[in-house]
């Protein structure tokens, strides 16, 4: 449809305007899910509509970018984009992170203030209706902590490539003063600083709500050259990092449909069984968090391996049984 092609051209123009280094044909193919010929036609259409498009040499590739941005007319957000932004802020506030929620709410106000009044008036009724019709279901679990002052210190240390010092307190252990090379932050059920030990280079995680007296220090402390935060986060079933193991789970026919639709892990594979069930396989660390999750599946999941996951699950079951026995005594 012509409308679809026009939307793709405008989307590509926005990508070119949003990228300081520009985009390659390969990136256009990947991001817009099109073939090489279509990517070339879309690029040519953008160049025809936006003469300010620049071609940048980046051997062995060429890149295209639009300097100076696009006009407010071409950049007006849609109802769907604004409602998703509002819901993301609502989810953060409901989960106990008012600082991060406030940042998104501020972005929403800036976007609306930059829109033409006629466009905003046209979108307002739909936005109001969807805000009333959609909400966030808050699940039980730990409330993550992301103190804005702590986050600011961490981000500044990362950008400056400097060491980060803090006092770390763990239950049942004496508080310790630490000095690390910050690598990044992982947000989830609990929020963690990912950092490298300044002597050994070993990657460690620290819960933000257990850190105090956080401050940037003098000197230079950068992450290991080969460190990839996304790859590190993907190793674990949750956030806690320990030994990586091969996980094999048998899911009964009753839970097979849900298991197929479930995102277990980035390395997962799912095989059909003759009885209608499925076998789920992946490599991950974090057996304790995986065991907690498997509780929610009841008797629909059988642990085939590893042995340590069986042990962790057994210990968790025994602990739950003891607590239940005490309550019934």
C-alpha cells in the first residue's frame, strides 16, 4: 500500500535524523525488515524528499544522515506512542521507582509542549480514553530501588571513566568499603550495579539499595575492553549471576501452549514431545531465581537437569514445608 511505503520512508528519515553517525544499507535492511533493493529505494526516496541528507564514508560502508533534525510536523508523535510512554511511566511509578517515572513524565510534557495545538487537541480525546481503559497490573515481588542521587553518581562515573566508591551492606555480613570500575546498571525485580574489580577485573553485581556513600573517585577505571553488558545480563535466568549450566525442562501437555509462548531465555530451544508436551532447553545461571519461577508452574514442569537446580528446588520446597508446619502447629 502507498500509505505503508510513505510511513516507511518517514520512519527511515527519522532514523537518519536521530543518528549522529548515520545508517547503512545493511542497517536499513535489518531495522525495517526489507531486502536490499527495497532498502535502496527507501534511501533514494528519503534523499529526494530531504535534500539535506548527507552521505558519509565509513569504509567499507557508506552511511546516510540528516543533519539539523526534522520539522515538528514530521516528528509529531502518534496516539499509540504517547500512550505507551505514559504507561511506561505509570509502570515505573507503580513498581516503586518515582525518579525514573518522573523522567519519562517530563519527556511526555516536552513532547506535548512541542506539538501544534491543533494536533494535540485532535489526539487528546483518544489519549484520555485510552488512559482510562488501560492500566498496569502490579505483581507481587521486591520493590526495586533506584535512588536518583545514586544513579546520577554511577552514570557520571561511567561517562567519565572513573572509579566508583561506596559502602556495601549485605544481610548477615559486615559492611565493606568498595572501589570498582563501573560497567553499567541492570534494572529488574531488583536494580544492580555491574562493575569490575579494579585488581582482578572480575565482574560483580551490587544491589543499589544496599549501597551507601556512593561517590565518584579520582583516577581512571574503565570496564574490560571485551565486556558486553547485554551479553552479561543474558547469561542469567534472572539477574543473579553464578555458574552457567545446561537447563532441561519437561513441560506437560497441559502447559505446552503456555511454554511455547513463554520467553524462558535468549538461548532457549523448544522441542515437541510425542505426548503433546514440550522439552525446553537453555544455558543460564541463576538457579535460585529459576526455581522460584518454576513454583508458578506447579506440576506442569519436570526438572531433567541440572542436578543443582533439583537441589535448589528441593531446598526451597523443604523450607516452604517447614514454614507451613510451623503455621499449622
